[in-house]
C-alpha cells in the first residue's frame, strides 16, 4: 500500500507498523482506545492520510467495555467526560464518531463487518488485555490493521528493540531519537469522502449518570489543558526540589490525563520545554515524563510477565526466593490493607489519600508498595495486592507506569542489588525513619487520618 502522503510528515515514518495488509475501497476506521483526543493525535492523522490516499471515507470508533481490570465509576466517569467532549468536537469537524458498548472482542469485529471496513488504525498499547482485543478483532474480520504509537514521544519500538535493564541504558537511546520526534505535531484532519451511513454516537449523558456524580477529577482535553497551564504557571518553578515532599503537593497532576490520552505527552513536553522555568526544574519533569514513562512502556511491551514475579530480573527472583521463609513481624490481608488498618500511620495515610482522592504522592507510592512486601507472606501475593489496590483506586491505574512501579518496589525492576536484609533480600529497602528524615510525616498523617482516628 502506498505511503507517500504519510511519509511527508517529519518524524512519522517509524511511528506506525503494519499488523496485517488490507485491500478494498471500504471506509477507514480509527479505533480510538488509549489516546482519547482529537488534537495532536498521530493515530487519527494516520487514519485520515490512509483514507485520503485511497479516496475512502474515514470515521472514529470507540468501544466502551463494561469492565476493564479494576476500573470503577470514578474512572469511567472521567473517561466519559472526555468522550462527550470528543463527540461534540468530531461533529464540528464532520468526523463520524461511533460509540459502541460491550466486549470489544465481540463488538468491534461485528462493526467492521457491518460497514465493510477496509483498514483499521489502532492505538499502540502494550497491555495484554488490549493486545487480546486487537488479536480477536483481526481474527474475526478481513480488513487491514495498522498500529500507531501516538502515546509515546518516541515510538516504543523505535526507542529500543529490546527490554532495557534500567533508565541508564534506556536514556541515551531515547535522547538520540528525540530530535526526530519531539518537535513535530500532526495537523488536524479535515474532511474525507462522506461516510456511507449514519454515525451511532449513543447517549453519553445517560452513561455519565450511570457512573455517579462528578468528584474532584474532571475529564476531557479542555480540563487537561487547564491542569497543564496551572502546573507550568504555579509549580514547575521549584519542581526539582519540592516534588518529593508529600506535604507540598508539588506534583503536576497531569498523569490521569496522560493515562487516558486526553492530552498528548508530546504537547506537554513542548509546553514545559518552552516555559520560562529554570532548566533544572524542566529537566527534572521531562526525565519523568519521557525517560521514566516511556521506559515503563518498554518493559510492558517486551516482557509479557510485567505484572508477575516471573518478570523480575534474575538476581531479584533469586534473593526473594531465598528470603521467602523469613519471619514477618506483621502480616495483613488485602482487606485490612484496603481499609488502611495497619500499625503504620504513614502507610495508612497514603492509603487513605489514594482511596479518597484517586492519587498518591509519587515517593509514597514506593514506600507504600515496599511495605506490602514486608507485610505479606510472598512476593507474589504482595505484587498482586499492590496492583489490585493501585488499579482500583488510582486515577492513573491500569497503566504501564503502575505495573513497573510495583515491579520496581517489590522485584527490583530497573534497579540494582542493595545490602541484603530480612524479607527483602537484596531488593531496595525503605523504612519509616527514612521518611521522617525526608519530610514532616506527622503533618501528612494529620491531613489523612486513618480509620481509627
């Protein structure tokens, strides 16, 4: 299939890959999933370019699964608020938008057959569940499939051809590719050939009511931009020094919007890099946004055991196995942890913050996860509980960042061996005394008192 139009856009040639060749004159569909936006969306642009090349119609389709991992009403409402905004914007641009409901493995192939779709453009997503959706849709349809990484600044398969051991090995690779990818954003698609029928947008307001009232988080690209502007204006200056104090709440608050794809990481990077903040503060944030975040995709893409102890490095598996029988002074069930009923007031406060606000301070997430390893019978059980709670309550849960954060805390992923000790073996240890040296623990626990206070 010709790619002339597509390859005229700088930095885009390696952003997509063919999953299956396709032929025909039927419509092109952009299957929106991970990147829920119309602006700065390379996958949407790719679908438009494909449609223009073949003189075909193009539409956008989103399939709302009734369940995804441990997502709850708060997550669905946040996502639906963004989709409601997308539907209005798509109508204004003359883009047909189809909102399906049900199991994507069933609904998407039926949709493709019904409309005689010739080409599907999908978002890149390294998680197994999304890969299975794509695999089943391909198996039960005849059209071509192409995948576009519109989530990472440097496409995952371009940044590195293998799983990287650490940020130290990944950083030079991604920085080598950044000049070819960071500075170019896709133009907004215009009209294509008229869609041969009526779009089925569904009743999003009805779906929103089903998932309860709005809380502290509001979804959508417009709100994502407000949050980004506020961060750059109020907290980017001083970010490098103040971000690790949970009492200051000096983090960006942009991660849920990045997770749901309502704002492009490339757009965020360009805005931060072009701001008047000190370079050291910009560098500190961009290290997290680009190197650390895209390293998480690298791990989940190349390691299918990303949420299992089987995915841990060999040294960590060996040392944890040697210490599995070590005596635990405290052992808690998942229910006790869920209800923040431990002896540790800092851990309880972090859990309360996550349940109440849908977020936990980044440094505390590491401490929180490591304590679960210390208080459960096996590393496997610890990892399962950490991922379960994180996915259930964090607004940016069910994400490569979360799975890698848990694997780093419990299994030494992207870390090195440290001094050997009880239970942890050579996996890095964190304790309450270290937290007291870092920030005012008592002030934080006063803000988020546990259930017994």
